């Protein structure tokens, strides 16, 4: 794509399905969806097999979850938890 930057993680409206996302991002979204409520980065890291006791091991995961949230695929809560974005029936999203 000459002259255009290509996003690795497209905005939700640009690519509605997750098939175009890299595998690690799809795993993150699957873990968040399986949770009953908001999920902390530490819990996602533990499910991915990361050493959650070392803060530096979770930083790259936090960056990925932040990127996914910025692209409209996750909601980040005030308490630091993330939850999946749910579309409301009958509403088109720009």
C-alpha cells in the first residue's frame, strides 16, 4: 500500500471479524470473552503461561491489550479490568 500506513490491529469497524488479527491478539480476546466479567492483565498473562509475578513480563501484554482497546475491540474499565465490546442490535457503528 504505497503511501499508507497499514495497521497490524485494524479498528473494529474496518475489519469486523477477528480472523485478520495476529494469533496472540486472538488468544487475548478469547480469554477476555471467556471471563465472567472484567479481567485483569495479570489473569490474562497467567492464562497465557506468562510469569505474572514479574511485572516486566506483563508489560508487553498490557501494551497489546491497550492497543486492542484503542482499536475498539475491548473496553478498559476504571478499575483496570478489560471486557469484550458487545454490539447492540440495530445500531450501526462508524
